[in-house]
């Protein structure tokens, strides 16, 4: 197969459809992997059969990974190869209904209490205060922070959508102190030795180290802080529709996850056992 040729064609097709650059990179990487895996068996993508596609998808380690691979391949065959019917009988798998084990406010406080590094505190503060995705955090520029209106403008986020989230007043002095010390120019988070951008892997390491240092015996990862942020907003009485807007969710069904992870709402439910004399 002429893999570079097909990858370049696919990238251009996605650009024409106005997909976000991060989405394009993710989709292209999946298709590139698929083509390399079948390079010796087929001379061109059009000749790959449905059975081969299904077998490749089943190798995914998780349901979410399989869905992501399917989305990338389906779009590739629809836009670039012009064979949309190849996926007529390949449906998306049923989603896992696993709820994230969120941290309590007290556990988040422990992470802040053990955080002594200024940049690390800025990372944790921005993730938790505004419920940012890691991609939104590392792409955040100083010009996106509006101190006069106390909002953060999230530009070209997931789905290539813009939105606004709150800039918590207590974080402003922290950001000022951080800028005076690090002097990052364009992006809020500068990389190692003042490289242009911080990496998502580095953010993940910061969050994991803070959780370990705080003695939290749960699996803590970057996206969990976003879950914690919105779950705690729901528990504090924030309207679910407003949470949907802040999170940038297209469907309220996605936002309802935070109703399910709220221990405050669950703990208020009267058990039928309360009517029984023990």
C-alpha cells in the first residue's frame, strides 16, 4: 500500500470537514496503524474486507478504544476510500456503564495541601476550578484568560467548539505569581527548558505524584480531576444544564454522569430499611 499517500488524502479530507487538529491527529494515527497492520495482506485499502476489519477492531483493549478505532476507520472509508457500505454491518459496541470513582472535596484539598511546586499548583488549580480537559489545559494561552470578566475562553476544544468557563477569583493571584516566576510567553504552561508547550504526559505525572504524596488510595488520573470538578459542582447545587454548558457536552445524557457519581445525592435517599425496627 502507498500508506503516506492515503494518510495525506485522509488528513486533507478531515481538514475540509473542519475537524479539530487534535481529532485529526487521533483519527489519522488509528488509520495509519490499521494500514500498517494489513500492508502485507492487501495492496490497497479498498480491498480490505469486512471480516478483516472486524478482527482488527476486536483486538482493541477496551470498548472505548474499539469505538475510537471504528470512528476513525469508518470516516476514512467514507471520506477517502468512498466505500461507506463496507461498514453497513459493523455497529458501534455497547458502551461500558462504569462510573468513575471520584475524589471527595477533602481528598482534593489534600492534593493542594501537599503541592509545593508553583507550576504544579497552577496545573491542579486550572484543571479542578474549571473542569478542563488536559488538551484544553496545555493549549491554554494567556490571551484566552479574561481577568476583567473572570472567564476563561476555551478555543477549538473537543468537536472544534469554543466555550467559556469561570475564572475563579482566588486563582488570579496564583497565575500572576506564576507568570512573574516562569515568564511563559504564549502558552500558560511552558515546557521543559521553556519549550513552547507542556505535554499531556507531564500533566498526568504531576497529578499522579500529587495523589501519591497525599496518600490517596484510588486511581487518580488527569481526566478524573475534571469528573471531580463537575461532580462537586452538582453536589453544591449547580444546575445540571449549566454544568453541561461548562463541560461543553453536546448531550445532557453525558452530563448526567455527574448525577450518578454524586455521593451527596445518593446519601440523601431514604433507604426502605429506615422503616424497619431492627
